[in-house]
């Protein structure tokens, strides 16, 4: 079957990609950000957990030890609140900084450094109830539902495996102290969180690959769209052809205007005609000021006759000059001798007054 013109089968052009990027339409997986933030937060918490609990233990010890000595006036309460906030910032700073850095890094890794306000611009279509209803039952919603179910299932499996692995240690807890029980539960929860984070990172990697594929698919263009873009970028082929035609015509006219000033026309005699000019002291070698084949050659010879420019038949030299030289180019060194002989002959004729 012939391919329909409206079917999007062509890869996106660089211009299409750039326009999409300016609008914030890029291949990005939010799962990558959230999973990496969760994994980083878990690792940092495990690494600094002893410091966290030591600081909290020290704070609680100080509070309960000096409970009766605190001044509960309005001024002192403000001071205590400020101290508590500073303490929380100090304790949580490693966790907060690491999460912020990894969140920003994950974004840059996916889409590069990009700042755009397009996604937050007011758009009435976003608050249109009909469009909202369509989004609820769209393929995108189904995709998000599947991802949510996968994440819940993955976390559930990890939690189940971790708990079952630690079940053999539950009964001995009855003979242990509260501190030992709390330590056991903390380690189990951290192990559970770490395993779940790693599993979610793997899911995020698959989601990123899918988002890249889906993004490429959404940017695909029809053959007509590619043609229209090429016209906008390079110009209409008909217009470009007309411009080239005008340029050739102007170049042709300029070339013909130089024929009357030539010193000699070397011909094939029918197929080629090459006009040479040499000004002693200004040029290091004779210059080709005009050349042509067939009809253009005939026109060059006609203008030459009308302006009394000598015409010399030399088939081999005419062919060589025509093939080797462009307009405005000096004659090659290999042809100096042949050209010099013809120019000398022409100059002798002019001195004798013979045309």
C-alpha cells in the first residue's frame, strides 16, 4: 500500500528538536530523579546515622537534665526555637545538601542545562474540564498507572523478602533490651529502604529508555512537514532556481562585456572560444576574460568581429584553455609558450595594421 502523506514516519529535524526543547518538551523520566534522590538519601542517612542519633541523644539528654532550670518567658522561647532550628539544620545539612545536589544532577544528566518558562505559562486548555477528562483516560494516564503498580509491587516484594529474611531473629528479641530491639528494627528498616531504592533505580533506568523512545516517537514528522521545513530553512526550490538563473545571466553579461577588451580570441574553431587579455606590468600572465562552447562560442566570436578583436584558430590550445582555466584565471605555466606565440603574432599584426 502507498504510504499516506499524513503518517509520521520521518525522524525529527534539528529545527524541530530545538523548538521542542525551547518549549520544555524533552525526554525526561521523573522516576530517575525520585529513585536517585531516595537512594542517595538512604545512603547518606545510613552513613551519618550514628552522628544523627548521637546529636539527638545529646540534645534530649540536655533538655531532660535541665528541664527544671529553663526560663519559659516569651524571649527565652524565641531563643530556644532559634537554637532548635539551627540544631536541625546542622544535623540534617548533609542529607539535605546531598539530596539537592543529586536531584539537580539527575536533571542535568537527562536534559542538559536548560531554563524555560514555557511549561508554567498560563494555558486555558489545562483547566478545560473536557481536556482534563481526556487526560484521565489517555495513554499517558494508563502508562502512569502501570508504572505506579510496578513500583508498589517492587517495593512490596522487597519488603516481603527482607522481613522473611529477618523473621528468624524475631523470637530472640523478647529476651533483649529496648535499645537492642530498636537497633535491630533500625537496621532492618534501613536494609529494606536500601534494597527498595536500588530496585527503583533499575525501574527508573527502564523508564528513562522508554521516555526517550516515546519522545522520539512524538517528535516524528510527516514527509510533507519535512518538505515544508526544508523550504523555510533553505528557501523554495523554484525561487532558488530562479535566483541561480538570474545570477548566471548576469555573469554571462559581465563576461560578454569583457570580450571587446580582449587581445585575442582562440577558437576550436566551432566548439570552443576563449578570450585572452594581457596588460604588461599589471599582469604576470595572460588572463582568460571570457570562454564558451557552441552557441556561446559563436556569440563571443561575433562580438569579437564587431569590435575588431583578432580571432586565431588553434583547436588544441582552445580545448586546453577551456578545460583548465576559469574566468579571471591566469593561463597555466604549461601553456605559456603557446599563448605567448599567439600574442606575439597578434601584436605583429596590429603593428602592421593588418586585421
